[in-house]
C-alpha cells in the first residue's frame, strides 16, 4: 500500500518584498549587480564568510562560497549566478543547498526612482518540516523585508 502525502515535497516555500529607492536604476543595479561581491555581505548580515570562486567579475555561471550564521548554526553553501541582466535582474541559485535569490529592478520614469523586488525561494524542505511551512514562509518574508530595507539604507548611506 502506497502512502500519499497531502503536500508536494518539491514545492518551494517563497517570500518576496519590494521597496522604492530614490536613485536611478543604474545606480541601484551598480550596487547590487556590478559590485555584488563587495556589497552582498553588507546587506546580507547573516553572511560571516564570503568568497567569489571565479574572480570578482559578475557573470552567468560565476560561483561563490558563503558561510551564513542561521539561528546560531553556521551553514556553508556554494551558489551560482544563473541570470544577470544589467539594470533588470540578478539571480543566483544554491548548488549545495536548495535556494534561489532573485533581485529584480524596475525604473520609474516619472520620479527617477527604482523599484527593487527581492525574492527568496527555498526550493526544497524536508518532509518533517512541512507542518511548519507557514512559520518558514513567515521567516522568509521577514528576511526579504530586511534585505530590501538593508539595501535601500546602504545605498542611501553610500551616496551621502
């Protein structure tokens, strides 16, 4: 007899947040994309160690290694940039852990501001964690809000 679970084990748990930044899209993308290796550890404060593995240039296929401190435990992972379109988006995906980060930018012609959307996808969770999916999603959404706020504040501080 086959046991059927009422949930999909491969269904991602995601969270997303957006924010308006009072800077032109090129300035915001420069901070997030062009200078990703310098700035990512600044806005992702859980990162305690970070190392680009293919030099300091950002391109599709470039890899980096990070160690994050999550709830007191250090978690190391390697990720790869999977999509890089200047002034539009930067996406990277974990190779050793099942996650994806997406940074999407939209320009506002009227105000010369930029709308930044950050999305975090936890691509898989263990079956025993599925009952806690709502709590996990809530934590991911809080983390997404913190990420966009951190980026906005860092960009504002850098230009003052």
